[in-house]
C-alpha cells in the first residue's frame, strides 16, 4: 500500500512516499481503507521535533521509520475476531491510537474498534475526518472537564481554528453564552458558528471585555492563561490545551478557587459517537478551508504550520 513515512525529524522534505505492507489487524481491531485524513498542528510538531516524536508516538527502541497521523475516515474492509460493533463495508471515522502510533498517512489503517464510530450518512469522508482530533479535543475540554451547561458564559480562544470552531458549536448546542476571540478577518466566520460575541484580540484586551466567565478554553501557549484567569469568576473552570498549571499560574488559579485542567486528548470511541450524533443532526459542522490530494500532503503540513488556518485541513485519498 501507499504510505508517507518519516525516518528523521525535520522539514517537509522528510516526509517520504513509500510502498509498505498492508497492516495486519489484532482481534480487537478493524482494517480501514482510508478515504480522508485530517491534519493537525501536532502532526507538524512531531515531524519537526525529535522529543515530540518520542512523546507522542512512544516508539519502541528498534523503530526507525514512522507513519504519522491519527485522524481518519474510511471503509471497514476486515474485522478482528472480537469486533462486534462494525462489519465489512461500514463507513467509520475516528482518532486512532492517540497518543501512540496512528499510522494514518496510508491507504489502510489498523484501528482499534473502540476508537471509532460509524460515519453519519449525512456527511462525506472529508467532513468526518476533520471532526476527529480537533472535535474530540473540544468535546473533552467542554464536556468531560469543564462540564458546560445551559447558561454558562464560555470564553473560547482561537475560535476560528480547528479546535475552536468545534468548541463554539458544541458550547452553543448545550446552551452556553459563547464569546470567541480571533483576528478581524475571522469575525464573520466565528459569529456564523453561533458565537454571541466576538473579540478581536489584535485590537483589544479580552480581559477588559470579559468578566465572570464560567469557563475558559485557552489554546494559546505560555502565560496567556494568566490573562484568561482574570476573566473567570471565582470557582470557574479553565481548561488549557498547551500550558501546564505551574508556578504563578497555579498560584493565581488557586487564589480564585478555579478548577483547572491541562487537556491531553485521548482516543475514545464513546466520545466519537457523541460527535457523530451531533454531526448527523447538523448541530456540528466541519469547516474545511483546505482539501489536498494525498500526494500533496506535505503542502498540508506547510499550511498548518502557518498557524492561520480557518477551520480544518483535510487530505483526501
């Protein structure tokens, strides 16, 4: 089968097209013929940095060639003996083995059945592949840890991005009042997702506009979260995607009695089913700003590395 491999970290030229064996499946896995792949910032980060490769892929000592990627949508072509929820011919999607080896940049992927959900018939494979890691991150941040409920005031940073654009929709679906931050060119997009307010972070300080938020989803690295803590009410919830609550950040959160969590998204088929339900009802939609062919996958890495992608990037096979 065709795959894109990585032997050493570095630039996009390190992504090499290759012919590799079709993977064998374990008893609890299905073999998926991949129709679409989603590209995330973590993909490019792992490709560039050796320590990130070790952290996210968790390679064995003798491994020297890797297949990146975790997000897939495709068709089941074989099932393991213990798999009962899927059959040959089913269309499925999910985030596979994150963290660990997802091996998504390939024509076929061996995926644990417990990491997948049936793809809604109302959406295509590109839209399904997009709604995997990013949508799971938004779901787990908002529902698993922040426990968003009707009437909550929710501040979502980077609201036009992959995670952010799903987070706005999910929070609104569950009845929250949503404030999204982004730059001016993204204003109409963020409001179209259902946000009640938009803040251009390049023109004004969000902490001057927002007080007594119940929940903040902060996807910006570093001490940005200190400013987010200024916006949340006593006893509120702040979920970060990149920054750990340590030192002065932890002290400030403790002083305000804020629940904090640094999210590390994990593969979870039950959560994927929740996302599938929202997609099927059109309560959640994937915005795909770039859809590349498989042979153009390195270009997808270039685009995600700009940090300015609206919505999601997908690669179709």
